[in-house]
């Protein structure tokens, strides 16, 4: 069996140790993917809550009531998501 220094690869050479899995990088990718999924879920939930709360109001112009409803909806959606996920 031939051994070559790291970094030099040949298809005909066998290595004494199998290539290891990059567990830390894979875990980080999974965390990033999960965080992105939760962020999009949060946006959708907040939009639905806000739409229900403002269904009969005039929202053609920005107003303090509109901003308050959006902030409350985001807060409520965040609380619900934390309860569901268990964080």
C-alpha cells in the first residue's frame, strides 16, 4: 500500500484512514437552514396575524395604529414559534 502526503491525491493510491465527515460544518449548515426556515415562518405568521387584525381598518397610509399592529403581530408570532419549537 502506498502513502502520499496530504493534499496530493491520486486515484490509484489508498489512504490509511478514511476521509472524515465534517460534523461541525454540517451542523452549522443545518442550523443555518433551520434558522432561515423559522425566519420565513415567522414572517408568514406575522403577516397573517396582522392581516386579520387590520382587516377592516384603513391601511392605505402609514399610521401609529398600523405600526403598532405590525409590531404586536411580530411579537405574537415570535412567541408562538418559540413555544412550538421549544426554545
